[in-house]
C-alpha cells in the first residue's frame, strides 16, 4: 500500500509538471496570439520542403533543448503505468504531435515561420528526453531515495503535488535576468555610451512593496508544503539562493556586461528585508491565520501588479540583452505571464489547503 501511494504521488507531480511545460511550449510557440490569418500555406508543402531551406544551427539547438524536458517529464509520467519501450514511444508521439500542432498553427501567424526542421529538431529533443526518462526509471534506487527525501520534507496529497508544481513555476518565472530579484517590472535602462552616465532613477517604494509581497507569497506557499512549517526560514533562503545563482548564470549568458547585476537593485534588497520580517511574524500565527494572511498578501500583490504599476511590456528590457533573437521576447513574455497568473493559482492552492 505504501509503495502504491508513492507511485501515485510520483505520477501526479510529474503529470502536473508535464502539463505545465506543455503550456510553456504553446505560449512560446504562439505568442503574442494575435494577427491570425490565412497565408496561403499548405502544411504538406511545409513538411516536404528541403530541410536546408529552413535550417539554422541556433534554432535547431534551441528547439531540441526546449522539447527535451517535455520528453523527460512525459516519459517519467507514462513510465509509472507502462513499460520502458511503450512509455518512450508514447512520449515521443506526444512530443511529435505537440510540435506538429504548433508548426501547423504557426502557418496562420504572420510573425512566425512554420518549419519542417523545427518539427524534426523538436522531435529529436522529445526522443532524447524520453530515453533519458527510461534511463532514470531503470534506476529505482535513485528514484526511491528522491521520493523518500521528498516525503520526509514535504506533506503528501494531491494538493501538495499541485503546490510543488507551483513552486517550480515560480522558480522558472524568476530566472529571467531582465526582472529584478523577486520583482516583476522589467529593467529598461537605455544602452550605455562610453563615458556617459545615466540620470539617477527615483526610488520605487511600490516596487519594494511588491518584492516584499512576492517573498511573502513564496513563504506562504512553502509553509503549506513543508512538514515542519518552521523549516520555511531555512528553506526559503535556499530557494532564493538557487534563483539568484540561476539569474546570475542567465545574465552572464544573455545580458550585456554592464547589465550583469542590474537584477540586484535597492528596491529588491529593501523588499526582501521587509518580506523576511513579515514572514517571521507570519510564522508565529496559527496555521489558519497564516494562510489567511498569506492570501491577503497574494491579493494585494495581484492588485499592485495589475492596477498600480505603469504598463511595462516585455520589449522594454531588450536594450540590456547583447543579442536580440525573437526568442527573447517570448522568454520575457512568458515571465510576465507567470508573474500575473501565479497569484491566482496560489490563491486557488491556499483555498484547497486551508483545512489540510
């Protein structure tokens, strides 16, 4: 019975992650979801076109790496109920169908190019992920250790699996280096000229408040997930350290040298200090009162982001990147979408766990 419970828990969390990642792919492939029209293209002609006509090494690598996590998550999900060959084949089929669907729909978007090379590289990425899933599933000791480690730290249940998927979503959205640490207003400094200094920007108290509320939202989420809520004080800095390291690495890869550490600004630092103080106070409350307070902080964050901040588009941050592939706008747009939808998903999670 215990083994059955562990297997169901594994499959449930993997399913949430696989669905979430598929939605990421749909967003990145079809954003900004406008300008749909018939362009006189035939999908059969796209598939039959010579591969060299649409081949770029960069796009191929990006597409392969983009679909590898989907193949991995789909393969791990299917492996819970199928044998290794069947799960790998089904994960590959899901990856091919998802990619084919995206390429077909891109024929109706003037800003997109439907490509058979994209379909091929996406399928290769899904296959690589599916094979990796089979390889991981063939090592039950490793998976068992990870599962038991997860069980010793986090509570069980379908609500908690959804919460862990939410935590992964939050981390994914925060990795973007054009967003300040725990912030959601894109950094938009103009490109610097030699010997030129930028005028000092006014300090944004609303931004500090949003950072504090963002940290409080994360702390409330972890409070509902951890077996020992007091461990939030140690687990939260660990999560923030992982995010900061990931931000630094992506900033080093994507941003201009002078913009490497722009994601650490005074508003973010003050907001994090204020957020930690509020979280310490939250932990002294009974669980029910803490969840209600966290829900209030989440609702306040949603109001500030949507009704207080000025309009801030993903394109505002393009000047700090040292390269300008179209993928970056999708990357920034996805981060913005996560920042806007995460509070609503968290409110739903808090409502579900209020009596757990």
